[in-house]
């Protein structure tokens, strides 16, 4: 998207992630005369194999990756002294260009819980339908069939997902349904749809389907490798931004600051880490935070970087298992023969139907405990259950699933063979944290990041139960060949729970493993050592009343200034029970409607991106 360089635009987006692409793309399609600039710190993703081939998604988490930013948290005693690392996207399209492409939507009630005018589920469901083309099954009333983002089932099937569903329904005594993303259904086993085009086998991301497809429009410009430092104000009116070359994606570029002007609006869309940092560098935030960074305060807004005094996320643990030698898993492409990879790539190029189009996750359950499971979970979870979950049957406690391959930090040290990975992540943890800018002893900017993982004692309980329940399900799957001992809790010698390789599954009706108090301690220690982000950070510029530590109002305006909005996952005021790509798309669609309304732009259905 190479066009003449300008020094002024109608609208400037500070960040080029999922929501920014949606908003900018919609506005550009509705009014091509509107001059729009997107400033993105990362690099282009246009037709790059790493971003359009689904099987490659895990590689973005490699320590050497430049498509992700690695945010180091403060050490926590709840994590046995560990300092968590939370990655966020650093490329055009944001998380939509690097995520695992699993299609999940929050229950409708989550949006009603936000208590924000215009953001009720009845107003958002039409936008949810508008943004997607749901290829999984026809005539579903809460799904859309003509939107830019494609949702499909896996054409190239893997067996472990079906095994997970069969064992789950028989042993775990839960029902099966085709669609648990109808905005209300949970606690049933189901296939897991994907943000993958069912025809081409390509990732369905915001960059390609909202922005790159409008390269003909010279008024829509996307500048990559640009790090927004701050917003420029005149009498508390946002009139532009100051940016430099991004030191990660453009390490050898000139680091001089450049100012570009916005005649109508500045939209901060840099995510749960980036957006509060831009606000704080611009003088908007808590006095103590700004003072320690030698920043003159423009607006006292102590909710910046907070949200219920915290940053919200979901907590996940990945647990590896051996599987049958003849099984087909994602390991086939990751560490198999080069000739096999080339065969799958060639087939994918022809018709999109090969292992290249897989993300490795074909089945899930949005799990709620039954009475027996609640009893087994013990007293520590009971107050949280009664306060939040008990009378909300559409809200799941966690998602249980299987990744058909190895997922975890031990890839280089494990022998090249086939693996399965159980994973479980909690959807509404009670713990919270915060993120703020700070200066080190050399005056260089860093972050003061408190992840808050497991700070609330109720949050560890579903993870400990999840380990046990998932192990019982996996032990009964036909392709099970035992646990990878180094990836499991270190149970005491002689325990019935000791992990080992085996020759096959136990009988479906076999008794469950019995864990001693010492075993339970090992599981608790293991989960605290292993729990990590699900890359669903949100809430640090919350859409709430200013008096309640809010940062933006329901029209996304930043309190205390004019012509400045925030539009990304940082605005989410309460957690959502979903992988958050769907929520980021929705925020983008809603923000586009709000901005179009304020600028007098007609939202024309026949001018879609």
C-alpha cells in the first residue's frame, strides 16, 4: 500500500491490530474520500506464509519471534516465584494474524454484564452476524453468512478430536451438540470451528479482509514499523500523534520523532499493553505513575492500566501425552520429513485441503462442573461458584480441549514422534493485575506488569481439577499411549498417579486414579509452575464510569479530552468467556458504527470491505 506521504489525515489509528483493521477498513469502504492512516509497530503480513498458513501459528511464540512482543511480568509467589511472560501481537492485523484461529464466542450475557449503553447483546448480535461467513452449517439464527471473516470446520480431519468427543460424552456424561457458539449453549462436547477459509485453507484475519483488500484506495494508508510515542494535544483536543521507527521491527532505522496531524479523530488501538502505555506517555493516567516517569499530567485518569484494579486474562495449562505411532498429528509437519511437508504444501496450494490448513484443535467442551465435580473441587471454589456461576448456566468455568500434536516448551528436547496435548483454561478467573510504564535506572522505558495470575485462591481450583479430569479422558482415548513424564507433575515414588508411557488406553469403565494429599500438592505445584497466558489480555482502558476507574465512555471517548478514542480489547470492562478474537472483531465493528455516526457517514451495505 505505497502512496504519497502526507503530514495530515482525517483519522489516525495508533496501532494496526485486529480492531484497528476492522474500523479503518469499514470507514474507508463507506467513505473512500476519508483520509485514514494506520501506524503499526510491526511489519506487513500480506500473503506471508507464516501468517496465512494455519499450521504455522505456533511458531510466532518462539523466543526469537519478531511478530510478538514478550511482556515480562513481575515475579509472583502464587507462581512459585516465577515471572510470567505474556505475549501480544506485533504485526499488521494483530492477534488475528498470529492466533490459533479457534472460533469461540462469548455468551450473550457477557455483553449485557458490561452495562454500557449501546453495547447490550441485542445491539451487538447483528454485528456478530455481519462480520462472519459461517460455513459450518446453514440457517443458524445467531450466525452470519455474508461477512468478510470466514469460519469453517476442518476439511482435513484428525482422529484425536473425535476420540475426545466420544470419550467425553460416554465417560464424562455430557451431551454432544454441533454448535456451542450460539451465544448460550455450554457444558456439552462439540466440534471446534476455525477462523480458516474452508475453500482456500487460509487463515481468515482482519488485515487481509478489511485493509489489504482496499489497496486501491490511496486515502487508506498503512505505515509499518512505526511506534506511536504519544498523542499530540491542543487544549486537551487530540490533533495528532508523535511516532518513531519501531526498534524491534526496524532496528537500523532512524529513531527521530515525527509528528503527523489528525483533523477529525485519533483512535488508539494498540492493545491491552500498548494502549495504556500511549495514554500514559501522553500525560493521561494516575499522577503517581506519570510523576515517576517525569511526564506532565494532562488528565488525572487513575483507571489507565488498571480495570477492577487489574489486567484480565484467562489461565491455561498444556499437558503432553504420547500417542500411537500411526496417528496423524501436527508433529507430522513440525518435525516430520521434509518431503511430507512439501506434499502437504503442494496439496494446500491446489485446493486448500491438507494438514497445512489445520490448527490442531478440532473439539472442545465449555465445561461447568456437576454436583459431584463441585464436591470433588472442595470448599475453596464454593464462594466463587455461588457468587458468579451458579445462577448463570450459560457461563462455563473452563474450556477443555485437545491439541493434536505437541504444544509446549520442551519441543527441542523430546524425541521426534507423535504427541497429543491436553489443555484447559479458565474463562472467568477472579484474579486481576495491572500494567504501567516505568523508567529503569538508565532512564529507558519499560513496564511494571503485575499479571495477577492465581492471586485469588479460587482460581487454582479449576486448574487442579482440570488436570485430573483431562487425564482420565485421555487415558480412555484409543490413541493414548501414556503420559510424557517430564511434562506432568512430579508425583512421589510409589504413587498410583506416577506418569509413564504405556501400550494403550484403559477400559472406558475403568476406575479413576486415586490421588493422595501428597499427589494433590504435586498437581497444585505443577499448575503454579506451568500456568500461563492464553494471550487474551484485556481491560486496561476499561469502558466504565470515570468514577469507577473507567477510561472511556460508551462512545469510546477518553475521559477528560476530546477527539480521542480507544478501540481494542483494552476497553472490555468485564471478562468474556471466549477466545478473544471474536470480541476484538466485534469491538471493531461497533467502533466503526460509532465513528461513522459521529462523522455523518452512511454505513452502506453495498460498500463493504
